[in-house]
C-alpha cells in the first residue's frame, strides 16, 4: 500500500520517501533564512535605539514592530528546521556569514530607512525564490516561507512610505 512505502525510515520523522528535495539543502536554506531574520531583528532593534530627531517617533515605532515580527519569523523557521531534523546555526559568526544582508546599527533616519528597505527587498527576493524552488515538493516549508514573504512585502511597503514622508 501507499502507507507501507512511506514508513520505511521512521527515524526520519516527517521526511518520508515521497519528500522531493534534498533535505540537507532545505536545512541550509532554512539556516540562511534564520540568520537573515536574526540580523534583521538586531538591526531594527539597534536602529530603533539609535534613531534621533523630531521625526524619529513614528520610525522607532515601526522599527520596533518590524523587529518583533522578524524575531517571530526566526522562531517559525527554527521550528520548521527542528521538524525536519536540522541543527540551527545560531552562533554570531554563522549568523553574520549566512545572512542575505549585512548588519547595520545606526546612521541618520534616511540612512536607516534606506538600509532597512534594501534589506526587506532582499528578503522578498530570497523568500520568493525559495517558494518557487520548494514548489510542491515541501509544501509545509513553502507555507512558512509564503507567510514570511507576505510580511516582508508589507515591511518594504511600510518603509517605502516612511522614506517618502521623510523626504517631504
């Protein structure tokens, strides 16, 4: 039966014989996503603390909201990595090396917004590519990435609006 063919290696958890991808590659992509979310969290947090000026209040509020969401993304990704038997790479050197964008902690309000918008745009591209790569071969990981992608697109839109308002 179909069930008999799927339970050939019960020690592999949810990775059954029908899993259509190289699990090690998926784990690497998940670790890259986790690292990027952690760098985003740290950057948003540091920039919220560093933001100064009469227009900073709205930006700080947005940065703090985004930081909380990025940390939540990291948690969802860590959960998925654990589900497929992966080991997180959370040491600072690995996080910095694996992230899709560098860390930036300060600058002027305009520089911070520019950095964050670029980081969000990179995240949108990363998650969009990952969703396409996963296709129907790992729908659970794909859904996690799709949910994060939707939030990253909103972040980019929010930051674009804040940047435009700052220039007025």
